């Protein structure tokens, strides 16, 4: 056997997207890695809310210059696995190493990529025949993780430490998004008051990341009591049930006027306005979730008070690697609630979409 390759089948099982909302489990050729790429055997892939949006509506996926439907496209982007094949001249990784991934590789040639903002690559989606400018975003513009194998650029990989389970390693992408939010807010959150709005997966891990970075106090607000309890276990100094208390009043009372950093992980008109009202003068607000319709916000209040608003996409600036370094400090497994095999992906998606049995983060194991 070639020492650069484990046994890799010529074909693999993968889910492909047909019409909106329609997935089919098919046999596809197993992809081969090119220069600066490896082939990853996918051992665990988590379901993200954005996957549900791609499958049903299309955006932000962009395949062959348009919507991803009926193009043989495999969605899914939050995965980890084992390196089983190396592309030409790849020496940075070895066959057999366990890795988690970032989604975006970027083109490496545009202005944004050269600034390190590869999640805002100016050649997003320009990676198909006749328009291949080098961009990759697995699960959005190239085949993703609801399959048994995927090709990844070496710049998107981070090694998984011994002792970390596959399921936990699949959550590193989510933690990386939270980390990227704090990176764009300035990164120096130690000793600063941080509010996280929305106890979804990104919000819950944002609490854990903020606490690990030394923020104090860390406040989580939301409407789902069971998830707020998990937020407390992940490090929130104070949780606010927005159905019982006014979040703005509580935050201003605790912080003496407002928070230094607010991360909105809900993405609604109400939550964005809450963030603006919760931040202190000169405070920073990260919009880590995006509304699905136009919203009206109190922009005048933000401008008058010299606030800064940052929108983020994905897990840029190597945030996944930094998030991995913090994972031993908190129990990310608290948000992993259900596991399915590859053939049961439709049921896994239903659990995630309908929050069946309190589902938070649902993981699929493609090799089972």
C-alpha cells in the first residue's frame, strides 16, 4: 500500500440535493486531492441551521454560478475526520491524522483573502469549469460533509487532540464561529463585560469562549429555559430569561450602564435592537446571525453613542484553530444531543429543524 494513502474506495455514499428540500442518498466517485489538498474520511458531521436553509432555499450556497439545486451538490459543512490520502507534495499532514476543518479556503488571490478575510472572498462561488478562480467553501460552493469523504485544502485543517471524541471535534467549527466573532470585536475581552443574545449552538459556545478568554461578567439572554441552564454550565455568570425579565434593564444594572461587547446570535429585529440598547457608549456589537428579512434598527442610538457593529461570516482568521486550543477549558459536549448514521440524515435534519427531544446539536456519523 502507498504510505501516502489508506484504503480508499473508488466510490462513496453521499447525499445530493435535488429540488428544494429534496435529498437523495447516492453513490458518487470519491474525490481525489490536488495540490495543497488532502482527502478526509468524514467520521462525524454536525447539522447547522444554515444547512437547513441551503437545502430548503439555496443561499448562501452557490453552485456553478447559481442556486445549488439539481447539480449533484452535497451540502454539510461542520465535519471532522481522518486524513486518508495526500495530494502532490503535501508534507504538512500525515495519513491517519484526525482533523477538524474550517469551511472556507478562499481563493488566496483577491484583496480580502490577502488581508486574511477569506470568508469574505471576492471570488466566492467562482470555482467551476470556466470560472475556477480557486475559491472553496465546502458545503456552500463545493461538495460538503454529508458524505463519506471530502477534499480539503491544508489551510482549512486543524489537528484533533488525543482524547477528544469525534462528536466533540465536529463542534469545533461552531466554536470557531464564536471565536471569530470575538476576534473581530478586538479579541481583548479579558475583564470586559460580555452579553450573548440567543442560546443556540453558536451562542452557547460563545459563552464558553468568552469565559475562557477571561471576560467578566458573561451574561446570556434568551427564552428557552433548558438552554439557559446549559449556558450557566458553560460559564455564564448570569442568565436572563427574556420571558420573565427585561434583558436591557438587567444588563445595565449588572454592568453599571451597559456591556463592552454584545454578540447577537439570534438574528432578529428585536435581538439586534436589544444589542444596541445593551451596549455601553463606545461598545462593540457582533452580528453573528443574519435576519432573513429586512429589519428596522435604532441606528441613530448606535451612532450617537459611538458604537461599532461588526458582521461576521463563518470562522475566519484561523478562528477554528484557536477555538480548538480552548476546547479543553469547557465541556462542548453539553450541546451535542443526538447522533445518527448517514442513512438517517433526513431524520437528523428533522430533529435539528423541529428541535425534537430538545435537540441542540445533532451529529451524523457517515461511516456507520
